């Protein structure tokens, strides 16, 4: 008995390490994939509602195929409170996507992505206000640091005055803030239906998005034939189908602290792609703000 125990422990440890390594790889791939979403939106060249429609359409189809292949289609059958929660979460998520897509051309891919990642702090504050959840002094301090980091990362103090004070740039920042607030409502609503899987929530978000925006092409027409369709198909199948599958599969194999760190791959990749593809490099103060925001996010998510 005594001699077998170390062998069993070593085997269990090795198995756990292998699972975490696989989870890290999956989350890294998902984060890098999501980080490229801005270039797909930009190159598609469509208005926000059209972009949302086809992201939801092709994303929903991709998730259906994955659900059928993995035998999880039964999770999509929701009723009562669970269905209501999924629909409400879908409305908020679709609104978040539309606002994000509208903000990108007004600011930049990097700035929009960074500002949208204020979402965890809205969750904390809304949870404390609406659900009477305890807000520790550490998290309250992290929120304050995040706001400072956000102000710096947004470029308000790093861009030429005429650009920062332009109506378009300020409008883009406001769209980002409102979008991140919509995004923050999703996990709060999801608490109303704790038995709903992440796969089901993602698919219902796509279904709601199609229903809400299907009328748009009747008035504004479909995208012209050509490259735009390729970018839109990629936006749905890659950034909604494949990316979500990779992220959820990776998260299931990792501890919370590791997940918190790996979630920074998404905004970091978006900043690098924005710089390489469009020359939108962040200035010194923006990089400093990003570090502050990242440290605050890591503190909050690690504590979660």
C-alpha cells in the first residue's frame, strides 16, 4: 500500500499537468483567434447590423454542427426560466457586438478591444448593487486602478488634442463603454438559469441575433458578391463557432487563476494585429494604462 501511493499520486499529477497543458493551448488558440476579430470586421466593410446578422447566422450554424458532432444538441432545449434568461442574455450580447463593431472605425481595433474589457468591473459593481454581493476592499481598489488604466489606455492623454476631442472618437469610446455594460449583464442574467451550459447560451445568443436583425437586408440589401462574404463567414464560423469551442474546452481543464491570466491573450493579440495590419500602435501612456488595466483585471479574476 505504501509503495503504491507515490505511483498513483505521480500518475494523477502527470494526468492533471497534461490536462492543464492542453487547456492552456486551447485557450491560447481561442484568444489569438478572437484577437483577430477586428480585422475581419474592418475588411468585411459592412455596417454593424449587417455584421451582427451574419456573425450570428454563420456562428449559429457552426455551433449546431459542433453540437451535432459532439452529441450535445439536447442542451439547446430550454424551457421556462432558462429560456427567458438565454433570450435576455442574447439580446444583451447582440447589442454588445453591434456597439463594438460600430466603435472600431471610430477609434481603432486596439482601443475598442481594451475599453470593452472593462466588463468584469461592471459585473462586480452591478453584483454589489443589484445582488447585494460583498465587494472587498481589494476589488474596490482594483476597480479604481482599472478606471485609471482605462483612461490612459483609451488614448485620451496620448493622442493629438484634435483627434481626442473629435466627436467621432468620443462617440466611439462611449459606444465601447455602453457595450461593455451590456456584456456585463450577460453573466448576471445567466445566474437566473445556472443549469444552462455555455454552449447553449452561445447558440441562443446567435439565434436571438438572427431574429433581431433578419429584417435589415430587406431595407438595406445584402453585401455585394465578393470578398466581404468570405470575411463574414469567417467572422461567424471562426470567431463565434471555433473560438468559443476552443475557449470553453480550455476553461474546463484549467484553474480559475490560469484562466484569468490567459484571457489577456485576446486584447493583447488585438493590439498587435491592429499595429501590424493598420499601423495603429499604442503610445507610451496607452501601454502604461494597458498594464494597469491588465493588473487590475488579473486581481479581480484571480479572486473570482
